[in-house]
C-alpha cells in the first residue's frame, strides 16, 4: 500500500469573472500552489478563513471541477472527474423528500447498478451503522436535522468509497447534536478506516476530529501550516476537550487562523471588513 493516498501537487485554480460595469472579464485566483499529501486512512481536518477556497479544494478532489494548473493524484492516478472511489457529504442534506431514509440511501446504489435486494441490504446496514435502523421508513420531514445528516453520511458510505469528502457537514446543527455526530463520525472512521478530508470553520471541531489540521491562508488559498494532533487527543473514551493537551493545540491552530482572518479583514475593507470580523468571531467560538 502506498504511503500517500491523496496528493495535491502545486494546484492552482482560477475562475473567469465578469468585469465591473460590463467591462472585460478578469481572472480570479481562488487557490495557489496547494501542495499537500494525505495518508491512507487518515482523518485530515481543513480550516481557513471564509473565501479562502476550502470548498473549491474539495470540488477539485471530488472531480467536480479541474485545476487550472498542477494536479491531484489518488493512489498515484490523476483525478479526471467524479467517481465512486470518492463520496461527498455537503452541509445541506440534499435528501429526496418523497423517498424514505432507506430509499434515499439506496438511490446511489440504484444508479450504480446494484440489484434491488443488495441495495436494500446495504442501505439498511449503513443506516444501522449511523444509528438510524429504527427510522429506515421515515421520510425526511419526519427526521431531525441531525438524523437527516446521518442519512446523508450513510448514503455516501453505502457504495463503499475509499475517500470521504465532507464540506462543513455539521455547521447547520445545534451544538449538542454537532458534538454527538462528531463522536459518531469518529466511531465510523475507526470502524471503516476510510480516508476523510473534513472542512470546517470550527477550531474545536478540527482538533477533536483530525489527526492533522491543515490551516489555509486568506485568498488566494495556500496551505499555511499542518498541525499534528498529539496521540493523547485521540482518546476513544474521554472528552478530549477536557484534557490538558487540548488547550495548547487549539491555541496553536487559532493563532495561525486568526492571522489569516485579520489579513482578509484588512484587504476587504468596508462591508467586507465587517464580514471578516463576524468570521473571526465565528471561528473563535464554533
């Protein structure tokens, strides 16, 4: 087995944007020189100021868009587009309201060509894995926000992807539900050994979940530093937030991120500065 599962190699992403007042189009650089390796089975958390290109990076890895330059390798092969080896969980649940929980999980399996019996067995298995076997026949409007996100996770896991990409999946949930699902996700990760790339605005969430935390710069996004999370914070039985090692690591990540949020604030000015100030408050307390 290779020691590198995912490799970002000098990745740059530009977008063409319309000029102001009907002027000529311009090029906008979202990501610049992203170079980062992710190990097989690793849980990597990614944090950065708003607008730094975190979601763009996930889209590139998912094959939803292509880099302007550089390349992204999965198991040594360049990513050419979406494929079943990568599952994506977004912040919004995107469940079909006319399908039950089990039918929502079955949907991707149906497209992939699984026969009806196997679809149902796999869907029920993964609903049980996320603790929703008793709610298999419920419709989305009968489920809480946390339950809907569990269905979305089960749906992404059902076709057994090698890599799970998660774009702030718990951001819309209340604090208690978010912490519960963090624990559930860690349990699933330990059980299945998937490689996970998890985007979050929350510093605590990044430190609790990640084996490493990659901190991105303000726009254009680069990898500023990767922080190793000590083994003491990987406890399966204790609330790691209460451990003495948690505070210094959180402070290190916060200090790195705070510098970038302040830079974004200085560059934005006016209304943009107000938005950056709110973002600074958000990452400090989430």
